């Protein structure tokens, strides 16, 4: 395997690990906290409602937005690491 193709394989593996990690966090917050753990979080008040409802309404959306910025930041770091960064 050539050096360029092995570099591409490592880059793709790192990208897939990052995507999988982001999806796990998003699923945990949107499905786990908002649906599965909602009864456990119902007794914790947040902003006039309970924490489970907050995760279902605002928490999962805010987490998704934070994950977008995290993914962009981390991909820039990966691009620099593998020599694929955009020149300014």
C-alpha cells in the first residue's frame, strides 16, 4: 500500500471515529435523556419545567448545534494533522 493511500485510510478512520462519537452523544442526549430517562429527570426543575422536558425541547437542539461547531473544529484539526488544511 502506498504512503498516500495509507494516509487516506487513516484520515477516513479518524473521520469515521469522530462522526460515530458525535452521533453517540447526539443519540444519548436526544433519545436517552429526552425519552428513556425522562421519568428519572422529571423531578429536577429547569426554567419552569422539568429537566427531561427541557432535554426533549431545547437540550437536544442545543447539543446538536454544539456538535456541529465541535465537528467543524475537530475536522480542521484533522485536516491540519494530515496535511489537507485549506490555505488562508
